[in-house]
C-alpha cells in the first residue's frame, strides 16, 4: 500500500483561518513537513508551528522541518522556477523516504490555498513522475490572501456582472490585461501599481494579510501610490520580507441599477 500526501491549505496567516477539514487533515497525518525559508522568513514557519500547537491533537504525529532552497536569479525566470521546483521535489523525496514508512500519511502545510499561485501541487507531481515514491494525493483548500484582503477592506471582489483577472506584478508591469477593468495582483516584486496609467483607479492594498503584522491602505491610485510604496519599503526593512496583495479597479460608470 502506498503513502498518502495531504496538501493542506492553512489560510493567509490568521490561525483561525483553518477550516474544520484542514484541522481534521492535520490530525490524520503521521508526519507534517514545515518549510524553513531562512531567518528573515522564520515568521512563516512559526505561524505553521502555532497552527500545530493550536489544532494538532494526535500525539503520534511527527513534525519535521526542511530548508527551502533559494531560487536562482540569473538566467530566465521560467528556467529558474523550473530548476527550483525540481530541487524542492528532490528534498521532498529524500525527506519522505527518510522520515516516513509505506502507508504513512504526510501533510504539507501550504500558505493560503494550494490552488492559487502556489506550486506545491506541481512540485508533488514532479515527485510522482520521478517514480521513487508511490502515493495517493489529497488537497484541502484554504482561505486565500484575496479573500483576506477583501474582508479587511470590506469590499466585494467583483463588480456586478464584471470579470476579475488575477495576475502577477511582473505581468501587470508589461501592460493592463485586456477584457477587464478589475485586476488582483499577487507576487509583486516590482511595485507594478506604479505603471498603471489610470491614476483615477481605486487601489485596495494589503500586506501580511491575516497576521498580526497586517497593513491595509486604499484610495485613488494617483493619491496613494507613493504612500503604498513607502509603506511597503518600511515594512520590508522592519520585517526582512513582505507578502502583499492588491486589487485595482479602473474607472468606469456606475453599476447597473436593479441588479443583485
């Protein structure tokens, strides 16, 4: 009989984001793997440990840390990500073979939701393709930073009858997506909101969403973009890292009356 790998979405940073399904999955695991991303991002590992302390009641569950390698910055972005994923897959393989037995259940705690701008599913499929470990796979969804942003800002994600595009800062910096006036931006290392030409657009920005470090700002893009950039810079300097998400709504007419 093969192992089982649980990919568990743990929410955007608030331990109370854990769903009942996620808590039950946590307690089914024989082994939980916690990623360590260097001293600067020890907060992320500590939050995972906090979740285990709060919700893990299975006394037989074993917790193991593993170091996440740094993605190389030289060469193309796609090649760098490809090599990085394969390096993490090799770590998964070696660690799972070392700390678990056949029929064990292994839990991977994924920030936010495993299906949205997270590569754990892709990396686990590399493990499967390598053929060293046979396993069944289960995925437990989690609260995303987008949900946390909208809740903190007290806004709806979409305007009535209109689409929303989810993209990265790297892509937004190359131009506004066609076919939508509402864009959610994740993984923005280039402050792409500065490149948006519609300065009357509304921006709803949040960093460290769901955590005790949470910061939110909102307003007309032309009025607040520099404030966001300065706040972002100070927060990164203070904490050694930053994780932010934002929604930009371009200017358009009022929503259609009478729609619900």
